[in-house]
C-alpha cells in the first residue's frame, strides 16, 4: 500500500494534537535529563533539571524522579492517541511512535546523541560498520 500525506493530515499535525505535544515534551525532557551532567560542566544554560531544582528546592534525584513521571505521562498520552486516533492514517502515528522510541534509546543512559562514550556508539557500529557473519 502506498503511503501519502493529505492536506487533512498536515492540518492535523499543524494543530499539534496530543500525540505530537507529548512527543515534543518527552524529547525535551529526555534530552535535558540525559545531557544534564555534561551541560553543567560546560556551564550550559539552565536546563529543566536545574529549573526544577531551583524552583522547588529539590535535589537532583527528586528532579530526575519528577521528570521521569512526566515522561511516563507522555508515553501514556502517546499510547492513548495511538490506540484511539482515527483522524489520520496509522503510518503517520507510527512515525511519531518510532521517533519517540529512537529518542528514548538516544537518552536512556545519558546523552547518546552528543556523547560518543555511550552504548549508542556501539549500536551504530554494530548496525553499519561491523560485518554480519552468516
């Protein structure tokens, strides 16, 4: 089956449905939490983690815990929209889901996108550099 985007689908995305808002928020939260330590060493601008610590007088761990709760809520929102939405083709919703799974992988153990010392480097090497023996 050929997949194509209609004007209706573009309008749906532009109106920022829940699945798009949840994905965007989760990406931002995972990125800030994953890169927090390295960014603070570089005297980076304030992150969500630092803002939460200052606003609520929380510890770093409390901030991380709260951010993880928000990420969990985001996953629930994505799952709900994925299972209930009939406004756009399924392949459009799948792209949002796949993107969020990739972002989750990038930042699962720190900032895998920026820091080459994470498992992400090994995965890229495994997928694209090392030969597969049969």
